[in-house]
C-alpha cells in the first residue's frame, strides 16, 4: 500500500459496491444532470402592468455569461442589473419585454426598468 493510505490523516476504507449502487439509486442523477423543463416550458412569473411611457420590443441578443444584450428595433444596450429582479431568470433571446430609455454611467443611451410583457 502507498504511503498516502498509511498516513494517520487518511484512513483507507474500501467501498462496498452494492451499498454504493443502492445509495446512488436512491439519490438519483446529480443536480447538473437532472432533467429540467426547457426554458419556455417553465412557469412564467407574474407580469407587472406596463406603464404608458414604456416601449416594447424583443430581445435580439443576450449573453448570459456576461449579463448584457441588445433589444428593440433601436438595438438598445441593456444589462441584467436593469431587469426587474423577479424577471431576470426569464431573460433570453426572442422574449418580448417592456422598457424605458435611460442613460448609462458613461452617458450612452440604454434600456432600463426592463420587464416581461
């Protein structure tokens, strides 16, 4: 046996294959591999009323890893921080949203107060 298994810090215990298989059968697939409903088939959140001064448009592009995208016919920039918190999990390309036009920290025009329609 190697020195690693003989050390006092780690006691080697052989795995009982049957007990392990039974445990895995009870636990089921791991979370990362569990079957999830496709994004469009999940339950939708409560929609908020759309104010008269809000514009509507479709999300044309969205990078979920970086948290930004473009929406509407003007291709306005938006960041996930500008989405209503309860709707942020449902933002993806092709979704219809309502928004207001505002200015970012750098002074450029962007979409703010974004919510699902």
